[in-house]
């Protein structure tokens, strides 16, 4: 690592101490760079402070009600089950504080300087923090995104976003959640599991646009069976507030009287107020920073990673982008972050996970496919009496036999899909799946025992 020119304070300034920024900062520091990381909020960013981690803790917290119902079929007598929301929030907050401390230590131990203020880009090599101007050879923007409210009367004034939903002083008895993406489904599971009457309002016919259509149909049915009240092909036209309650007026003329309306209608990149347009950085229609596959903007000294670039908005992707940036720019190890076949999970209840293409996308890309499906009642559900079915699907390119899409709805699918993701990434064929001996009895073994292709119904293999 060459020494910084004398007029630079740092080799690298990272704006944003979320997962991607911290990874980039500490790897660059490990390569010998003199690094400052600027953060005006709590280190940890969206994922640790107000996203993946607190959401999953609340998801676990809410899932015990279904576990308690299921336990009865196994002989447990459970009476007088009750839940203390304040206790859950306090425990969650303590864990978030612990993780924030770890993020601080990671930077410190790597030798990076954490500057706890808001920063603004004021030149290709310049970041202004308060009344101080800092100069660096390279600047990495890793400021993430923020919830977006739809422009509907009363929405922004009266609705909460996922930020507030994670810290409500009391659990709403009834809530209307707008949208049907990752966040809407995950919070529907949380509130429904904790006993709130939960409405899900969305404009499409099925939740999770972009996911495989069969999975979308199965999750809609499962949410309905678990008690979530679905309002498909509907929109919220107006939100009002009266006597501490909220009213959501829907397109179909109905009016929901609830304790909270939650907007889960997407997120937008956090570029407002960063000064990027003034220094000539090209932004996209939603304010996202446009970068090449080395995460470099059109201003050569400025780079961006993570949700602010609106590529694949997932924490592990931001981390991969940050790591590739630091290795390439400071470690003499030029490489691109690989955005293909990224597995992901929606922590709805039941959860969904997938890697690769939906059937519709695979058909468009490859033409002839072989599709394998399995739908069954998980063994645990036999004694519990829960009717919910697990759904699994393998999509195979008929010409090459390669598995190009894998989808699942059912318990532990996020854990299962991580391993399947390796196989898909390695280019596994259906024959490779068939040659793998299953672990019995598990649900996952279905992925290696599906023999009948759906479309022609003829035995396969
Ligand atoms: P999504 O993009 O997943 O979903 C947005 C939802 O808002 C969709 O249902 C969309 O409807 C709806 N919507 C958007 N605009 C309008 C409008 N004008 N009127 C009515 N409805 C509208 O965003 P989320 O906020 O749920 O999540 C943001 C991203 O964060 C995700 O895409 C994901 O990348 C990431 N994330 C990942 C998680 C995980 O890995 N488990 C968890 C949470 C977030 P339509 O489908 O009709 O467009």
C-alpha cells in the first residue's frame, strides 16, 4: 500500500458504517490503508440496527405462539399463554446494543477511525463533516436506503415504517400493512404471531411479485390459513387518524379501523443531501448511485456499494461488494462481486427461500424446462394437526440438465437453501441432485428424491 499523498488525510473515507461499509473499511485497513469511516447514526446500519437482526429476533419471538399450538398435539398442556411485548423489545434492544459494540470493535481493531457525524461529499476527494473538510484518495459511499412512503393523503403523516414497527411502545391489537414484499410479509408474520389482527393490503393478485408464481400462491394460502387477512388487488387511498386510532380507506370502498398502519412499500436509496449531484455523480431515477461492476461511479475517485446502488438489496451482497472493492483497490487483488445465483429468504411465517430463477424467468431464458414439485405435510404437522403444507420446486434447463431455480416454502427453508445455493452456484445438474443420498427423515431430502417432471408427467431418471 503506497503512502497517501501529503494533502490527503486518508487513503479511504467510507461514508456509512453499515454491514457493507464496515466490511470495506476494515478489509482496506487490513491491506494497510489509512481509513476513516463516517457515521451519523449507530454503527451497524440497517441490517443490525433496524433491519435483518431485530426483525429476525421479533420473528422468533412471535413464532412461539404457533409452536405452543403445535406442542399440544405432542402431549403438552399449555394454559394461560401470554406475551409481554415490552420485555421482547427490551431484550431485542439489548442484543442490538451488544452487536453495535461489536461493530465498533471491528473497526477499532482493524485500525480504522470511526467519525460519528454526518458527512457530505463536497469534492471528488473531499468529505465535509461538520465544519471540517477531510480529504481522501478514494471515497466509498455505503449509506444504504430508507423506507419509502407512497404519495397518498395521510400516509406519511399517520403510517409507520419498519423503523418504528421494531420499537412500538405497545403491540397494536389490529394493524394494516401496505405492500407485499419482503418487509410486509415478515412483519405480517410478526404481528399475526403475537396475536394482532393483521391485514395485508397489496395491489397485485398475489404477494411477492418477482418470486416464483407457485410459491406466491402457496404463501398467500398459508398466510390466510394462519389468520392474516388478505386484501389483494387493493390499494390504500387515504389514511386518517382519530382518537389514537387510524383509518385506512381502501380502493374497494372498505375502511379499516386499526391501531397502526404500516407502509412496507419499498425503500429508496439514501442519497438525498449527500451532495452527489453537485460533484457530478450520475444517479438513477430513484436516486440510486450508478456504478460499474467494480462499484465505481462516473467520478473515478468515488465508489458506492450496497442498497444505495439498488443492485441486489441484501446485506450479504453489500458485504461482498465492500470486500471486493477493498481487495481490488487496496489489496492488489482485482475482483468483481458476483451477483449471480444469490440465494435469499423471506422470514415470513412460514418462511420462503429461493436461489436462481423463477419458472417464468427460466422459461424466458432457456425455453424448454423440466419442473419438479413436491407438496407435503411436514412430519411435525402430522401430530400437531397443523394443515400447512411444505412446497418445494426444482426448475431444470432441459437442454443442459442444469438446475436453474430452486424454491421452497416451509420450516427451515432459509437454512436448507444456503446449502442448495452452493450446488446451484457450482452448476449442479438434476443428475447431481439425483446422485445425492438424502438425510432421512427430513424435508430437505425431497430436493434429492423428486423423480417425476411436472410438465410431461413421465418418470424422470
Ligand atoms: P419490496 O420491493 O420487496 O416490496 C415493495 C412492496 O411495495 C411491493 O409489494 C410493491 O408492490 C409495493 N409497492 C411499491 N410501490 C407501490 C405503490 N405505488 N402502490 C402500492 N404498492 C406499492 O420492498 P420492501 O420494502 O419489502 O424491501 C426492500 C428490499 O429490502 C427488498 O426488496 C429486499 O431486497 C430487502 N429485504 C430483504 C430481506 C431479507 O433478505 N429477508 C428482508 C427485508 C428487506 P408490487 O409488488 O405490486 O410492485
